[in-house]
C-alpha cells in the first residue's frame, strides 16, 4: 500500500499540480491550503506517512509550527519543507523538527525524488543536524 501524504500549500495552482503529480505516481494525497487546516486533520487523528509543507503560510501556524505539531502527534512521520525563501527559512528554522528541504520553484521530478528519498530513510536516521539542509 502506498504511503499517505499530507500536502500543505497556500498557492492553489502549486497545490493542484503537486497533488496530481503525486497521485499519478500512486501516492494517496490529502491537500490543505493552510497549516491551520492541516493541524485540524492531524488533531482529528488522521494518519499520514509524510508531511510536505510550505513554510510561509497564512493563519496562526507556519510550516515549522505544523511540523512540530505533526511530530508530537505522529513521531514517525517524515517531513519535507518547501519554500522559495531559502534564507528566511534557514533563519526561522532554528529548533525546527528535522526535515528535508525542497526549494521552490521545484520541478515535478524533484518533488517525486524528494518524496521517495524521504520515505526510504528510517526515522531514527533523521535526527539531529540542520532541519533545512537535512544534514
């Protein structure tokens, strides 16, 4: 059974293209236009194997806040952060839950590669280091 992905992105076009690409690759995908909406899904007990989240999002939570909540609720969930503001993300990432970083604008093959790579690594190997660089 393919993993279930929670994809959080406030740009509707990026969300639609990303979800369609992942679904065509055989993944099950739930989209959310904000971290606040995604937080409700997680708090309701829906289980996901991977969180892909933009960092700068409207609402109370940003991508780092959402990742922290997701990690507390489902510690084994993998995380991919995505942003077009790499330097801002690096500054704001201090103390963030470990995750891979997929810079925007991403290519469809880059998205698929990041998802496959994140899901291949055991969570125990993903501790420590820079949460944005993934090293």
